[in-house]
């Protein structure tokens, strides 16, 4: 006799997971959330205090092969934070604040305790970003994934006042580029990092130049810039014309996305100290500088494009976040 369970899908495990995560997920709800988890769809009241002309901003993403590091180390409590923070940053650069987040968790064999740790990471980051976790999907797919191997995707919806949308239209030649430090690789470049570093080191190796184990350094949580930057976007005092979240494509590739025609970036690559992890990758793999710049954030998680006349005030306001001037927007050929 062949049953669904003997085919590799354990409905009881799924129900146990729901029991484990219901209460933590509810702790992220705001009055705008109208349904509990477990419904076919999630309801969110479209009422936004203080926003006259609301525009919804949506984004979807994953965390790439950083998942391989988390699974190899059996450390699952931070990978959910990575995904939420990545998504939050992606809509922040549009000027939006997050409203709600939804996740997709797919695995070959569902282990409730593992999935619970991932979801608790979602919960932690949602609370930190004032965002509700209102639903998701857990898929057990034996044959698609090996054993307890899993994959993640996240979808976020935020809102911005129409007149405060950031889309690069305010950027002009003479604007200054200000960098905010990353906490590590964030969620990009792990295929390169794994190929280079794991041929020489083990994840449990303590590396003096990193001050921790390689695995811990690679699992450092992707930083959210929401609480740092969103309040500043509400005022013209700081002259923020655009933001760029530095993900796949590197500093130039992502910042160029907010440039108008006939402008280009002039980056001073020596204006900040490159963190040791990036130096280790370059040295160990003899990786060309061009590849590093395209694949990794090199220690810069967010770039602010700001009016030259407002830079001093902006730097003072951001002092605790250790900002640095890293270049400018200049006149250039059409891209």
C-alpha cells in the first residue's frame, strides 16, 4: 500500500509546524491585519494614516546560496532575517515603508523544528522593521529537493506617498554619493565566496583575520537600513535624491539604476576600508578586481545619492551609522 506519507509528504509535520508558529506570527500583526494564518488568502486593510495619495510598492526575492551555508552549519535562525531585511531594503530605496511580508518555504522533507527556526527569523525581522508577517506557503516536495534541503522566497508590500517616491528623477550631476557599511556579504556573491573559500577552509575554521569562524562570518545577518533612513526621507532637509541597495551587480551596477541620462558615477574606490572578508576572498581565489566589484558589495550595503549642499547635515545625522563620502554623480555619456 502506498500512502501520501510513504511518498514523502507528511501532512502531520505541516500541521505541527503551523501549531509551532501561529503565536509568534500573530505577534507581528497590526490592526490592519484582518485574518489569522491558515486562510486561503490574507486580508490587509488599505488604510494608511497620514498618507494622502498612497502608492503600493512590491518586491520579491530570495537569499541565494547563503542557504547552503545555513544548512551546512545547521543554523537556521538568521536566514529568515536575511530575507526580510533584503526585501525591506528593496522597497526602502523606492521611498516606501513595509506593510506586510509573505514567505515561501520549499523542502524535500519537512522538519518542523527547522522550519520553525526559519519562521522565527521572519518574525524577528518583521518586528524590527514594523512589518506584519501575514501569510506564506510551506511546500514539501520530495524528488525536487534532497532530504531536508530547503529553499526560500519572500514577497513584501509597502506604501509610499506619491510625491515622495524615489525613482531617480531628482538625481543630477553634482550630487554626492554617501555609503553606509554592510555587515558582510549580505545575500549576494555566495556562489563565488563558497567556490573560493571552501576549497581551502572549513566553515568551522576560526580565521584570525575575521576574528570568528568562517561560517559565522558568512552567516552575518543582512543589515536593514529602514530605521536609519526612512525618517530622513520624510524631510527635504537632508536632500536625499535617491537610494541604491547594493545587491547582485555590485556598487556600480545598482547605483547606476537611479541615474538619469547623460550622467555617470565617479566612485573613489579608496574612500572606505574594504572589510577583511572581501580581502580574503580576493586573495584566496586570486579573483579579478572587476569580478569582485560586480559580484560583491565590498562593504557598502546602501548608497545614498544626495544634494551636495545638504551633505554635511546628512553626515551628521547619520554619524552613528558610520557613513562615508564615496564619490559623485558627474556629466557623462548616455548609458
